[in-house]
C-alpha cells in the first residue's frame, strides 16, 4: 500500500472532518462529566511512582469486578477526564471503572507508555481490595490507541516481571484497536512516535509470542477507517477466540460512546464478558 493510501486508512480525523471531530471530542468530555456526577469514587490516585501518573476510580463496591479503560488519541492526546462515559452504566450493573492517564507522546516513548498501562493492571491487582475491587475480575478495554494498549495488557510475556499471574487480565474488549503498528512507521503518526520497523514490531500485540488467550470481544465501527477495520478482523483471527463486532451506523469516534447506553449491543457484550469472569469451573 502506498503512503497516500496508508494515510487515508489510518487518518480517521481527516475522514471525519474537523467539525464532526470537534463535536465528538466535546461529547467525550460532556458524557464523562455527566456519568461521574454524583458517582462514588476516588479520582487522582497515583498508580505509578516512577512517572507520577494517576487514575480515577469510579463506582467501587464490595469486591466489584472492574473495567480498566485506556483512552485513545494516537498516544498523544486526550486524558482520563474524557474517558469515564461508561462509568455510570457499569456502576448500575455492579461494576467499577478505572480510567488512567498515561504520559502522552512525544513526552514518553511508546515503550514507556506500555510500561505505564501494565503498571495500571499491577496497581489494580495489588491495591484493588483496598478500594472495593476484585483483583480476580479485571477486564480491560480501550479505543483506537487505547485498544492497542488494552491488547498489550492482554498478551502474555510481561506479567512475571511485575509479579502478576499470567491470567491477571481475565477478558478484554478493545474498540477500533491497532494490533500491528508497523504501518504507522510510514504515516503522520510517527512524527511523535519516532518508531522504526523493529520497535514497531516489538510493540505490536499481533506479533507477540504465544501465550494465554483470554476471552475477548473486538469491536470496530462499520464506518471506521479501512486500516482499523482490517486490523480488527485480522487480530480477531490471530487471537483465535472471542467475537468480532462490527457496529453499524457508527464511526471511529462514536462507537465506544455506546458504552454509556446499557441497551447498546456493545454494552451487553461487555457486561457478558464481565459476568463470565465470575464463573468458576
């Protein structure tokens, strides 16, 4: 694929147009503010002493399962403040929500960002019980770049170094994720990532070594960028288990906002994933 076609496949902001993109970003913040208004929780917890990065915890209870959501923004934009739009829906269903920040590129390398999000999982597993969370029922998700980060916590090979069980992440639901980031070396995103092919391969969940495959739903919008559609289809096949959801009448930016609606198909799929973590064979 030539560079122009690659840009079209992965430049979803360009595809949406600036006016629609701005409206979507406003909805992220307004819906997140509305979701956490009056909701029990603890914002601003430092989860990583090295970077000082923080997370917000919403809707804790007595050993509640927890959904850890990593925001998108091509690793260079957005924050936890725009990322809690699902918190009330989950709270009403008996599930807590954790939304972390991570150091944005180019202020951190992608290797460092991945280290930080894995540290989020370690924090939830170790400190969750103090905050009303069940460390044995961690489910991850994220949108776009956040889908990549969620997948980087789903793959194997990193847990032992942090003293975590191999199955610390019990299930995952990435939205419009990036699972083989080698194509991004050739597009505008690399202006702030600064990757070469070797580093991009090492940071691609699709190229990670074999390991445990947790239950998963891979969601993507029917109106998404071609690159995101193809990556979701391909990673679903690679993962070898779980479901691929192609959501009609949604684009790259609004598909994940359906998580605010308990009746939306993506919400029902997420709640089913979480419910299944409570089953014991």
